[in-house]
C-alpha cells in the first residue's frame, strides 16, 4: 500500500477545530446542454472528506475543476454553481460559491464551508505554477487531496500546493482508491481478468503492455479489439482501428501467451453499414465481415465465452464498454459482461466515465466491489505509472 499521511491521521493527531482546511476534490461531473448534472457519483464521493473536516470544527474550503475552461477567461458554462447546489443538498446546508478567491482571499468561519470557483480558470493551474501554488498554500493550514481522478496530473491544486502547505495529506476517497487498486494489483486473487476497451490502442498502449505482463486474460473491446483482430489476420471492414499499431498489438498478444495468459479475440461480431442510432445490426462470424461493415459490438457467442471467464475470475479490472452500448442494438456485449461481473464472486474494480455510464445503465453499481472515480488516473495506476499527486504527498511524510 502507498504510504501517505491521511486526513484521519491528521484529525486524530492534531485538533482541526479552527484550522483552515483546503480540500481539492474531483467534482468534474457530466452536464446536459442546459447545465443540469446528469450523474453525480463524484460529488457524492467527495462528501466524506468534507463531513469529516466540518465535524472536526475546521473552516473548510473546497475546489475542483469542471470541464475545460481557458485560464484567465471565466465563462458561465465553466461555473461550479450547479455543483454547489447539489453539494448543498448532500451536505444539508447552504454552500456559498466564492469567485476570484486567489486574488481576494477566502473568508470562512470554523464549522462552515465554501466552494471555490473552478480552479482551472486560475492562471498557472495546469502548468503547476509555483507562484499560484504558494498563494493558495497561504489560504490554508491543512491541504487535503481527495481528487484521485486528477492524481495523474501535476497541477497547482493537485501538486504545487502540496509542496507549500503547512500540512499536506490524502482524503478518504483518495485513500480508498489507492487501497482498492493496490489490493487488485499487488497480490490479486487469480485468475486476474482485465477488460480494456476504447476507440484506440494508442490511448491505452501503456496499460495494455503492462497488463499483458500481469493478467491471466486480457479482454479487449471497441476499436482496440478491431486492431487486435487485424493483428491476427482477421477482416474488420471499415471499422475504427489503429493501423499503425497492428504490430504492437501482435506483440502484446505474444507477450501474454509467453506467460501462459491469453488475449481472447472475438469469434463473432455485430456490424452495421452506417453508424447512426437507427442502423440495422447484423451478427456475423468474424471471417464473414465485409469490406463495408462497421464492427460495433462483440457477438453473442463471444459475449457468452467471455462471461464464463468473468464468472470464474478471482479479480476483475474493468475499463470501457466493449461495444457502442449507447445504441440498444449494439449493447448486448457490454450488458452481458456487466451482468457477468455482477454475478461473479471475484473482487471487481471498475473505472472510467463510459464504464460508470454502463454500470448505471445496467443497474449493477452495488455489485461492483469498487467503482473508481478516476479515468486517466485509474489507467495510469494500472499501467504502473507514478502519479504526481501521490508522489508529492509521499515526499511530505
């Protein structure tokens, strides 16, 4: 387990009453075109750290990024106002939203809380500016990083401030993420099965390489599976694939097989001629895929075979739906594997926005042992990368 100072230790060892606590949460939630929050798992996950600090009598300030704002150019669509409203409902008290907080400072009394406007609007946030980090560190007595979803990024509110705050520690969400992921990778119950799906091999190449050296079965889906199909000489029609990484995909298959592990390749698929909501789906054996076909899901035979792997697994890692599950005619693969994971007695961990959407769609949230709030950080950790936000907390021990 990664050793860092945690908020619980700080509460036990040092009375927080009257102390200024700065919590970096991950409140980057999806919204519809009207700005309404469509899924609030990350907000709910941020509540325990806030409650712990408030109950200890601290003066609490919380911030997060939301979307992709341009630094120094605040726009209404970038505001955390919808988050403030939802967080107020969950905490059970009014939570003021503070703007221009770096420039004008923050006023909050012990036992109360404020939400600091979108931190990525501040100049120097993404470049991890020391000047900005030092200004933010002066606002607090204790810095708490509870944003696992951004732990793979070295930014001013995830890394820089931790260098200069009097005390820097990890919140309960960050600790639970590290505990769960360490359990899954350090000494996993076998068979260890990973599902890695997505549009391109290139975006997940590092994790695919890493997992090929660790897992017993590496299940690939989406455009990644198409590239792996090309690697073993199968036709994919005009489906999405990383043509430049066919050789690399073949190497990953070989690396797994050398260890006695496997990368199951689909034996049947669901195709269409066009990618539109009403597209007509057709199930085909993989060798029957035509030049004008688009592969949009794994077929029922493949789904059933993979489900058996999952039901017999000891540990399951899941990142990404295996088909275009947003359209019902291409959702059977993801639905089948989701239900298999829910049914399995394995220790299961899932992460990533699309994965969370699938978990929600199929109502299996309570059947997953741990649902990670991270996407990029989840993949980086599984890929064996050092997470800057964790590394800086370790250095403060």
